[in-house]
C-alpha cells in the first residue's frame, strides 16, 4: 500500500491550495479515507474524511466552510481543497484511512501559511 501526497506549498494567509493523495495497493471502495495534519511536536490530527462508497464527509469544526474533501474514482485519488488558509494551519498534511493504518503513512505534503 502506498499513499502519495502532493500539492503543498507556501501561501499567504487567506490563500488556497489543493492537495492530492494517490492511493495504491488497496481496495478503496469500502474505505473511509481522510486527511490529517501534523505540526512540530504534536501528533497527527484528523482534518476531514470521506466515505468512498457514498461520498459522505466529515470536517473538523475549524475547517468547515473552507476545506472540501473530494475523490476521483478512476484515479484512486482524494483531494483536499483548502481556502482561507490561516498561519496556524501550517503543517504537514497526510492522507490515510480513518481510523489510520500505521503502515500506510506516506511522506505527507508540507503546507506553510505566512501571515
């Protein structure tokens, strides 16, 4: 199994980024896929999740209305569209199942939001 995240970068506060996660080596149809983020010295925390089968979604309160999680069935890829980014959201973003499978963590993609 491999999760490959991409799309991170440096933006100013209020800016937008679209993250991608290409998942391979697993049967994704029945899974709950999620985006997590980790800041230095802290553990990875859930940001948003999507149930592949029915597109149902969940967002943590702080990103509701600003982040959108979507998927591409053909590419086995999930996306996280992030708008209105805040400096405190500077983190490394990862994708994984929810709950996460320890061996599936990829390298993540770094998002830096400047004030």
